[in-house]
C-alpha cells in the first residue's frame, strides 16, 4: 500500500473549509493509502501563540479529526513534537537549503513585502522542517491545495539534492490535489478562501460553531443578482461555493442539485443547505464532546507516536550515518 503524509497546524479553530478541503479527503484516503497525519505543533510557534491556547487547539483538533471519522486503526495520528526525528531531520534539511530558495517561499515573501516587523527566523526556515516532515516517512504522496504545491516542490528539490550528495536515501514524494471541494470560499466574500484568520466571522463556519448560528451564516451568504442556480465559479462564485458545500456534505453530485433547483430561488437553496449544515454540526459536535470526555486522545496519540517513532528513527539513523554524525 502506498504511503501518504500530511500535517495540520493547531493555530486556530477548524472550519468548514478545513473539513471539506482536507479532512473529508483524509477519510477517503485512509481506505486507499497508509495514512500518516501529524499535528504540526513545531510549526505552530513560528508566530507567537500562548501555551494554553496551543494546548487547547491541539486537543480540539485531534478530537474533531476523530469525530469526523479518522480511524486510528487505519490512520497513524500523532504529535510532531512526540517524534524527535522531525526536528533532527528539519535541521539537516535546513542545511541542505539555500537562502534564495527560502526567500522565495510565499509566506515569508508576503510578510516581508508588507513590511511586517517581528518576523521570526522560524517563519523563514520552516519549509525545510516541512520537507523533513514528509520525507522522513518515505511518503509517496502529499495531499495539497493548489496554493501549497510550492512546499512540495521544495521538498522534492531537497530530497533529490540530499540523495545526489550522500547517495539514495529519500523517496521523492508527489503532490496529490483534489478536484472538488479543495477550496471553500468565504460566505461573505466568495472570491477569497474561507480562513481561520478571517476578520469577518460571518464568512467562516467553525466546526464548533453553534449549529443555529452556522445556519444563519448560510442564510446571509453573499450570492448575486443573476437569479439562476448553476455551477459557474467565475460568474457566480457565491452560489457555486454553496453548491460545493452541499455536494460534499450530502454526497449528492452538483449536477443533481442544480437540476433539482431549476426554476427555484436562492432562498430555497440556502434553506436546504442551512439545514444540512445544522445537522452536520449537531452530529459532529456530539461525537466531539464524547471523545473529549472519554480520555481517548491520550491513547490515540501514544499509539500513533510509537508507530511513527519506529519508522522515523530508522530513517534518521540512516541520515545521521550518511552525513557523518555517527562514528
């Protein structure tokens, strides 16, 4: 079975875009791949965050992943910080990287272009750590959105550079992008991606939002004046965004939804999607609360760390020998 690796930063509350663009895909992938998912808490401190907030975000994130359907018997779920090999390989990859490459990485480039102050060295050097996260497990695939392919390209470059310098050591991973639902947009500005850091809370549906509040957000979602329900992301981004949400949450093809709503208005569509959101969040949050109260999280992380450490430590021993760290 081919292996897939992915990580997510515990730097904010998970929202519907995270579920549709990533988590729902992971649920499918765990049936097709040997799936490793880690909570990227080392990456979380590249920008300031309170320890209490980081702990809560991490616990919530794991509970929500499990509530959404990740099966710890099929998916290796663990904390990045529980596997020392991540930081060790991250340093080796940092020393394999060139300054020019890191200066071109989007997050650092954007922040420096805006003249932001207080940019940490970690924000500059996190891409090599991310590369190490992936190649540590000889991943065949990395699931990414279109705006994340740059990281996989750097990962491939660094793995090939290391292999050429020290002999064949790492498998070269491939990016795997999804076609439907990979980008869910803000309900208030459908030209922008739904985001954890969005300034307008009406545009984002958090997975821990009150279901009634979430339903109201759907009802107030921005649409257009065309008045026809059809999937046309360029000319009708708002309606197309809502159709995508409904399609993913109900497993009904977009074409079928459009067909059902021929001659009907936006209000009727929003009402159905609002109920879908209400039911989805009510069920999800019930499972989330049960997991939080059960103490299952510690057990899952211990099991995941044991498997991850076994594989990662074998790889880091090989790396350390090749670079000359071990005598």
